[in-house]
């Protein structure tokens, strides 16, 4: 015989993000479509990058020139043929050129939008030829391995809760099929307004379980083996 707590919840993915543009450029190539699986760091979209590539070439030329001047001033300074000020000026120019090079490289990477983690593309918000602006949403990516159910358990049930506790999830939308999950996290605080504790239940990886799906959750807090069972009518 089991002792169980029953709750209702809506499934949600803990890793569910929108990917935003970090550069104002035109879309020249789409690499993924809605429903595609992507790996962490995988290329999603390519933006026009001629301006960024030209800026990188200029930065490379400036850095080479600054390095040559730095090396020359270093040699002269070691031979005590130039002042400390002249040497320091060369060092400053070289350092600034290195920073400019790093900035140019970073801005070029902004023209290739990549996935922050492995998941499924659930929404595409741009097309080839669109001119995207800074911080414009481009994609939505969901990690279906991070789907959880969040339930709110009355504080009086706290003594019976523990991480790793078995949980049964039943989804009527897929024919009332049940899945076995487990308690992943228990909030360390009690909500004073409701007198409940937030409990996060991890779900097994199932293609049929999707964010937004309504489920019934049973937490099995105790199991008694070889118990004597009687029909309610007999009692």
C-alpha cells in the first residue's frame, strides 16, 4: 500500500531561451528550421559580414604596424637611445591595437548566431533578406531533456519530502499514460502567502512530453509491504 500526495501541474522546460541578434545586419543564410535539433554552439543563422571583415583587416594591419614600432622602440630603449616616454608611447599604441583587434574579432563573431545549448528550435522569427536590429529575437530554443513539473506542496507535508522521491506523472493528452519521475529540488523556503513549498519534479526523456502539457503528479511518500488491505465498504 502506498501513501501518495496528488497535485496538478503544467510541464515546462528549464532551458528555454530566445536567441537575440547582437549585430544590425541583413540575414544572408538560415541554417536551421523549426523542429530541427541543434548542438551547443551550432550555427543557426549567418548575417552579412563584409563590414566586420573589413574592420578586422584594418585592425590586423594596425596591429602589425604597432608591433613593428614597439619592437623598434624596445630595441632602442634597451640600448638607451630613446626616452622612457617614447618607449611607453609605443607600448600604449601596441596595447590599444591589440584591444582593437579583439573588438574586431568579437564583432565578426556576432554575424554568426549560434545555439547557446543543445536543444530543439521551436520558433524561427526571421527570414533570409530580413534586416535585423540589435537585440531582435531570432529563434527560440528548448532543451526537451530539461522538462520539469513544478508543484506546490503544503508545508505540513515537508517531513515526508526528500530529493530522489519517486513521482508518477500522468498526461491525459496522450491517453492517460503515466511516467515515473523523481523529486529534483525542494525550495528551502515556505511561501508565507500560500503556506506551500515549491517542489521541482524531473521527468524522464519522452518525445510525447512537451512544455505546456497538463499533467497529474503523484508523490509516493511511503510504501508499506505486505499490508493488510480491506475494501472501504467493509470498513
